[in-house]
C-alpha cells in the first residue's frame, strides 16, 4: 500500500468517527484524488485533514468540512446541485460523484480554467461551470434541490434563496471574514424558509461585484 493510500484510509476512518456516516459521501471522498486539486507545494499534505492554500489567495476546505457540508445537503443520484465558489474544483468533484448534475459558479476566470482541466481529466461530464457572480446564482438552471456556498456571506443571498426549490436545502457560512462564521442550513418547506445553525467555521469571503477576468488577486 502506498503512503498516500494509507493516509487516505486513515482520513476516511477519522471522518467516520466524527459523524460522517453517509456512505455516498465517504465513497466520493475516497474516489476523488485530492492530490490533483492541491498546489504541488502541498502535495504531501493532500490527505491530511487540513485546509490548503490554492491560487489567488483562496483555500480548499479541509476534508472534514467538505464531507460535513456535502452530508448536510442530503444528496442522492437524482439531485441537481448548485455550488458557489468553484475554487480548486475539489468540492464540485465530490458533488459530481454523488449527485445527478452539478452547476458551479466562480468569479475568478483563472481558477475556473484550472478547475475545468481537472474536471475533464476526471471525466466529470455531469458538472457545468460558469464564470460569474455567485450572489446571483444561476437563474436559468433553477430551481435547485441543493445549494452549497463555499465562501462566507454577510447574509443568505436573496437570489439563492429564490433559486432553492420546494424541499431544497442550502448550506452556507454566514458572517464577516474576520469573525468566526456560522455554517447555516436553510430549507424551503411549504413556501417558508427554515434555518438551522450547524457549526462554527472559517471561510474566505463571498465577494460582491463583477467577476474578475485577469490577474491573481
Ligand atoms: N469549493 C472550493 C473552495 C474555494 S474558496 C474548493 O473546493 O476548492 C472560495 C471560492 O469562492 C474562491 O475560489 C473565490 O474566488 C470564490 N468566490 C468568492 N466570491 C465569489 C462570488 N461572488 N461569486 C463566485 N465565486 C466567488
């Protein structure tokens, strides 16, 4: 067994010990090669339970948070999911291994290009991306049964709540970037929006305004 394989098994076991029981989620974490999504300088840490820096001052979340948020979405192979903040593409690849179709929006053109190459390499044909502002969601593809936001917002973006279908779940960190943020789950049930606090977390901010086309910033 390779060193990476042993680390991977240790990580999956530790996730199970911390309440990740959804077999589809554990299976996806096992199958998606995290080493493909991290900066080569951090390759030796790809299977550690840590957040790692990616380009443009962004981060790929620690595997526990990826697993926890994915589990909280309650996905099946019939679900249509929207992700805001493609970043490295790791979370999107996990979603694509479980759900029917994944739509992912990223404001950084360069990050998106790198992520798209990885998706092609992994033949994730049920994953669609858009360069744009995640505050607006992806109206043409709405409604979604699940929405995941992987950057912290000051409030639940109204457009995303609108694009959540009946019975749909949205998982999103809420709070200012300098504070501890709360990971929240919103559900649309009988036309009402119910909210529930899940965990304290720390994410990069969900930026407002036009998407960036050039330059790492
Ligand atoms: N899910 C990613 C995590 C990336 S970090 C992964 O698995 O690697 C958060 C990402 O959100 C960054 O790539 C950042 O550029 C993006 N982001 C921030 N504000 C955004 C916005 N308004 N619209 C779309 N993407 C945004």
